[in-house]
C-alpha cells in the first residue's frame, strides 16, 4: 500500500468520524442552547425549539456529508497512488488538494444547507 494514499485515507476517515461524533449529540437534541457548542444560524437563537430544530437539521447534514468524507478516505486506501505519484512535482499539490478538498467541500455544503434551512421562517 502506498504511504501517501494511506495517510490521506486515514486523514479523511478520521475527520469524517470526528464530524459524525460531534454531530450526534446535536442530532439527538441533547445539547441545550449555549454559547459554545452548536450551530448558530438565523432563527436558531430565537427560541429553544428553534435551537433544537436547526441543530438537528444541521447535524443531519453534517452526518450525511461526513459519509462522503469517509467514502473518500476508503477510496484513498485502495487506489494505487504510488504509480501516479512522482516526488517533487506538480503532483504534490494535486495529492494534497485531493486529500483536503473533500473535507472542506462537504463541510461547506453542510453549512450552506443549514444556513438556508435556518433562514426560512
């Protein structure tokens, strides 16, 4: 197994699992309104019911997007990057982007969807 692909796979799997673990308490509506932990969009801070509704929806979006990050991580573990990878070339940047893009892209999608949901009255 290629060392680079293994590191990228483990990184994506770790971030995916971390996001799921952080989202579960919000999804299960276990976290009361507070200034530290939770999603604060639009109506989320208006009332306790809105807090739970927005955080439940946002956590569900993060869990769904985390599945995409996990899938990328698993793919990295099985794709033979060693045949493509040439040290000290432009591929260095491409491989780093391939490892990091799923995390930022999926998180951004979840945040945008939650913001749209929270802006609806």
